[in-house]
């Protein structure tokens, strides 16, 4: 009983709540009140009752109420209706952004049609669906069991069944057999019937053979509705539907589907199995068909007048506002403007439904602190762009990107202002750079006037009686101002004499009204005025940067609207609505207040959120927006100021802005910052970007925490702190930093460019006291004011890169080639006192870091080279490396410091001359190995041989060094030996064979018996020596007492046959028989010269013939020596000769030899001496046939 009463009470409460809710919300379903006058229903009833109408069109734009009209009509239509809607199919099909094909649409229609009916109504359909078992299924399964058992029993008794005995006797006693047969037969019959019925739902669409499937091409291309037309007809045969309503088909912009549906409608109505008229009702847009085409498709068209459009949407919006009692809160102008973009009644209703929900949750305290217009704008955005709204919560989407652009635009604005600041600074730099150019031009004017006063022979101006200034360089001289202001000056002429000249009227001749000093002051004053004007511009620009972040969101967006065109365009067809809401400020960076819950109290929502978070031990972000900082500070506890909570930009601004009121809080805050400094990076980043009291924060930290400076220098990640210290620390404290913290100078030298890149505005003059020596000036190229200051103060290291930057950027010299190939010479020639002073101040570093590093710095002038190597304040190794790289040669060794004598010769940096060579040999730094290496150089080999070696006694040491130059290469030794002015009486000791050969070949040693004997251990050189002096040797051959072995060697040299015959005559020829080699040489000479061989005996002749070569020479000598030889000697020689000559002996064969004059002579005298029987020429006359004596025949 209690449960029943509770249910009744609950039901009554629900009914009351439903009444309240009904006033707040409106459902979005189609309404049955859309056709209260019944106009559309009457038209539809007329069309459905007209037998000539089969295709009906209900046309109207989106949101015009077509679905509501259909719903109102169905209340009056009492026949079964099949409703097909493609609205659910549309998002699925178009999710990928592709075009929906006709087949996909037809498939959706067919599925909704066939699967909309009960499966039991379409038992023969090929589209099988899951069927629920009927209540008779349990009996059917039992029957199947009995049927299978009966069939099995009959199969066992098949012989009796076939013979008929199974049915005997035909009495009731045999009823079990009759029952078995009846059950089995009926089961078989029903089984066959079932498969027969199922076969009506089968069709052959393809043949599959393992991995090969054969399918008709048309099966994949034809219309799905046409392909399954039999299914559609079967559907209407099996169901009672006579009206098919198809909605949302027009969303696919495919008119071909209507042709197919019309064909199907015609075929269905023409089918004899369907006894009723089937009508299709289409809900579609007016513009679905062009011109009059739609009248061809539909027999009856019903137009729908839209309920709402952009012109009357304001009324519907106001109606919804009135329903929710929002008239006083919503801006009527905003509603009027935004309603122009809303023309869908359901959309408007849903927006206000959501508005009611959002207000109920967001304004729980009843204060109504929210801006109703902004809330409505957010909900309009949410409904028109739902996917973008969803992405917004994840920080993505178009609106999120636009919101993100705010900071980018602010940063860009700041960057533009900073770029303007840099441009102004660059203009200041150019103006400052122009000052030296203007002053140089001014000096040139006065210098030209001074030149006219000087005589033509003047070459230098004497300064202070000591230094000389070339006339051509007078305008660039540092002392020009002093010179031009003098009454008289001293000059030196080309003869070296000094004379005085009066120049007191030079200035008045140039400008009678102003002196040089006055005009110079005017130039500098113009620069000062320009600098002052630019400084005012810089202050104004910096003020604009400071106020830029205070602009409203939509103001910043409007200023950069062109850059957001693509993002607004991404909103699609409703992009104008998005542009309106954002540009007018209805949607801005406060949107989150309208999309999340909060509770408003005495403080602002943000203030309250902040306090709630810190009470929950949650650390808000440093840039958390606080609207009333003083109220928040007042609400905070004392210990909160020693916690992370105090690190909020607005709170710190409040504390630092009123030092007297918040002294205690400030002290606690600085105490916390000192203790947790490493964990406060996020706060410092935010405060340095948006805080208003940065100078007080930096100064307060340093005063309250002595370890502040060491802490920021210890971590490279604290560069922003260093930049703020430089920019904002009071000047007295800044000047004291290097003394208190010496590490700050090298730190800034290394990190200055990174600090400047943070965008902190730093006055260049504040760097002066910090002892900076920047390693890379190019790193501050983007800060021309800083770069110019560092250059003028010399706050940079001397390096190749810095000097190139100075020349190119500061001094405006475009061509850096001279700086890279003759660096010191170029710097001295540029005439910049600041740069020259910096180089001289750190010359040792300049030599090591610049001159040594420049690989191509090889073209310094000789004067520069001598000046540098003459310095005592540089490392010798660095000077040596510099000298090694130079290509210039020093003319005289006397200009070179003694400690570099060896080096200039080693590096070949001295002009090759015998004078310098003699000077080096007389130097205390002389090194024989280095001098030898110098003589081997290409330069020395090209120059020294062209000079005569001195022949006086002072040069004796040089000549002796050259002839004793064993360390020289043979080729080099030969070159210098050739230039020696005299010969030497004997060979030097300890010379190798190569050098001795050179002396012999170049005839630089006298030919004497002592010198010949000195070479007896080196027989080849001894032979060479004698060959070179062969005539002297032959004249006094007995004096040298050289044996036949030596003479044999001479026979192998190129001394002429006459001299060789003379040598042969001096030899003992009787020994040739035991000396084959010598015999061969003698024989070749005797045969070649045709000399008399009578001096030979038979043994010597035999040796000469057999050891000579080739065979022609042997035969020739054989012929010459025949008178000396006996017959036995002849036969022995023939036997020792090669074939065919060795075959000339007694026997039965007939040797043949070539037909030559020598061979003919041979056979003639052999025939004459009966060594052979006879000889004759062959048939063709190309050979000689020799007839021998037979064996045993007498001669």
C-alpha cells in the first residue's frame, strides 16, 4: 500500500515538473500543429486518392516545415505507410568529405525498405534476417527427431519394405509398422518441400574457384534498386504499404535517383500481383530540378511556404527571449543583427533551450553577472559550428586559432614597434657613421688648401719635429686638427731637407667667416640634434609597446582582420556569422566564463577562483587574471605571502606599487623568491612580459637577497633576469656590479647576444661599466646601437669575425678581400684611430686570434712584416706562424732581427741573393741544414743561378760550402757547381758518388794522376773521369799506369773508334783467348773500323770471331782472319758457329745459307781451300747451297 501511495505522489510531482519544464524548453521534433488550417493535408489526401497520381513532391527549402506537414498529414491518413529517411545516412556517408554515389543511396533505401518489415512477412526474400523461434518450434524439433529415427528404421527394414512383407498383415496388429512408415514418409516429403521452397530465394551471382571469382561486370555497375527489383515487388506483394514517404533524398544533389524510383514505382504499380496503387511521396528542395524538369517526374507537387527566413527570424528570436524572460537582458540591436544569420526555427529553439540550461548552471547565485549577449553569442556559435566548439575545449579549431592569434598579433605589434625602434637606432647609427665621413670631407677641403701652399717638392709634413706624415695621408691623420690650426708647419722635401712654411691664412681662404674648428663643431652639432629627435621617437615607440597589451581582444582582431580571412573562411558558408560575432566583441578571450561553471561573490569570479584555488593548495598560473588585486591581497592570509600563491602578476604589481602599505608583504615575498628562486621561472617570465614594476622587482631582489646576482649567473636559463638587471637596476648599483661580482663581465661577454634577443630594451650606455669584451660582434648585428657602442668603446675581442663585422657593418667597407689577405696593412691604411688603438692595445691577442687564423692572410706588405716581426710584445711562435704564411720576400737580411735569420731562410721569406746568403753564413743564427734547404727551394733555384757567385776571398766560404754540399740533391748540386767561377785542385772529402759524378761531368776538378787514383775504389767514376779527359789521358797514358782491365772498360765508353783503336794497340792481344768479353769488344771494333787484324795470332783470332756478335760480324771477322787461321782452325770455328754454319763439315747433307756478300766471300775461300766440295745458288737465287765432301773421301 505504501508503494502504491509513493508512486502516485511521484507521478503528481512529475506532472508539476513537466509543466515548469515545458515553459523553459521546446522539443525540436516535427509538430503536428504545422498544418492547423489543413491546407497541406487536403492537398496530400487529394493526391493519395487520385488514381492517376503515383509520385508526389512536397517542396520547400531547408527548415520550412516539410516534416511537420507530413506528420500532420499522417494523423488523417489511415493506411499503412513506409517512411524512409536518409538524414541518418547523410553524416555517415559524407564523413570523409567524398561524394555519395548513387549506389550507396539506393542501398540505404533498399535496406530501410526490406529491413523495416517483419522477417516472417518476407520468407522468400534473399536478404536473410535473424528470425525468432515460434512457439511451435519445440514440437517441430521433436518431429524432426522422430522423422530421422523413422527413416533410419525403414532403412534397416528396406528389404521388407521393398518386398512388401513390412506391411503384412494388413491388420491393426501391424500398426507400429504403419506408424513408422507414415512418420518417415511424411518427414521425407516435408524435407523435400522445404528445400524446394528455399530454392526460390537462391540466385547465381558469381562463380568462385579457390582464389578466382567470376562475377558479371554489370553486377557492380547496375542500379541496386533495379538489380533487386524482384525483391521490391515481392516486398509490396507481401506487405500492405500503399504509401512510401522518402525524406532528405535531396541532400545528395543526385537527380538520377528520382528517375530510378519513378521507374520502380511504375513497375510496382504495373505488377499483376499487386492489387493496390503504390504511391511515393518525396520531401525535397525547390531547386532540386532545373526549370520545369520536376514536372516530368512528379504527377502532383505541393509547395511549402517557409515558416521562417532571415527577414522574420527576429520575431522568432524575440519570441524565444520573451518566453525565457530575457527581454531586459538582451541587447535588442544585437538580436536584430544576429538574427539575420539565423533562418532555421529548430536551430533558434535549440539555442534558447541551451541558454536556459547554461543560465541555470552558471548563475546559481542570482546576481546575473554574466553578459547575456555574450552567452547567447557563445551558444549561437556552439549550435552553428558544433564541431569547432568541441575542438575549442581541446584548444583546437578555427576559433581557438583566432584566439591564439591575439597574442601573436600583440607580439607582432610589439615586434613592429621594436623593428621601428631598431630602424631609428640604425638611422642614428648611420648618422653617427656619417659624422666621420663628413669630417673627412671637411678635412680634405682644408688639406687641399694646404697642398696649394706647399711646394711641389714637399713629400712629408713633420709633426712635433719627429713623426712624418705623408702629404697624401694628411687628411686622415689624427693630428690634422692640430696641424691646420698651426701658424707654421715644417715639411720635408724629396731630398730629405726640412723647411718651414706659414699657413696662418689657409683657414680664412677656405671660409672667411668660420674656422675649421667651428665648422667641425657644426657637423657634430647637426648629429646631436638628429640624435635628440630620434630619441624622442624612441620614447614614443616604447610607450606604445607598453600600452599595446591593454587593447581589447576585438580591437586587436579588427586591426589584423585581413590576416584572418583564411581562418574565417574555414567556418564555411556561415563564416559571416563567425566574423560578426568575433569582430563585434560578442565572442572573445573571455568565452571560458560562459562555457564553464563558477560562482560569483563579492569579488569578481576570477578573484574568487584565485582565492578558492589557493585555499585548496592549488597554485594558480602567474598570469591568472585578477580583477581587484587589493581585495585579493586583503583576503589573503599573512603566510600566503611566503607561498607560491603570491607569485601573480597583478598581486606583485599591487605590492610593489605601494611600498609603504605593503612593506611586510613585500618582505615576505622577496624572502620566498630567494628561497625558491629556481622554481619561479614561470612567474618571472610572465612578470617580465606583463608586469608594471619590473625595475622595483629587480632592485628589491638585489637589495633583499645578496645571492641574487650569483644565482642568475650560475644558470644560463636565467638570461631574462640578467637582461632585466642591466636594463632596470639603478645606475650606482649597476656600476658596482663588476667589483662585487667579477664573474658578470665574462658572463655578459658570452651571453650578451642571447640577452638582447629576448627583446629587452637596454640602453647601450649601461653596458659601459660592466667590463664586456664581446666575442662575436655579429651576434648583435640586429642591434646596431649596441654594436656601434661596443665598437667605439673597444668592448670586443680581436677576432677575424669581429674585424670583418666592423669593416662591413660599422665602417661600411664592402670589400673584405684586403682584410682577409693583408689584414694588418689594411687596418693601418683605413686610418680609423679607434680600431688602430684597439689593435695596438691587444696586439698579442690580435696576432694569435687574427693573423694566425687567417689562412689567406699572405699578402702583407714588407714594411708590415718587418714591423710585426720586430715587436717584442708578441710570442715568437705566433710571429713565426705569421711569417710562414706571408708570400712577400724581404729584400735584405740586414733589416731582419737576428732571431728570425734562420726562420726567413727556412721559410724562404728572404730574397734569394748571394749577398743575403753570405750575410746568413756570417750570422750567429746560421744553420747549415736550413741554408741547404733554402738552396733547394724553387725561388732560390730560379734566382741564384742567374747571379754570378762572388769570386773574392770573402766568398770563399760560400764556394767551399757549395762544393762540399753533400746534403744537396744531385740536380741542385749540379746547378750550383755549374756556376762556380773556378775549378778545384782535388776532390772534396766525404762526397758521395752522385756528387763526385757531378764534379766530373761538370769538369770542376783538375785531371791529375792523384785525382784519378783517388777514384780507384769507384771504378765507374774513374772511367767517367778518364773519358771526360781522354785526350789528356792518351797523351800521357804511361803516367797513369792503368791496366788492360781498365782499358777494356774504356772500350765500352763513347770515346770514338780512333781512340778505341789506340787503346787496343796498347793492350796485350795474346790474352784474348782467355777473355771472351774483351775479345768480343775488340772484335766488334776491328770489324766496324776495318782495321788491320794481322796483329792477332790464330788463338786471338779464334776468340775474336767466336765472342763477337751478331753472326754477320762473326762471318765478317772470319773472312778477315782467314789468312791467320789454318784449315783445322777453320773447321773448329765453323763447328762452333751457330747453324747452318756449324753444318759445314764432311757429310752427306747439303747446308744452305743466306745469299749475302759476306757469305759469298766465305764460301769462295772455303771452296778455294777445299773445305767444301763446291757451292751454287738455289733455283730462285735467294740462298747458297753448299756441297760437302763425303766421309772417307780424300781432299
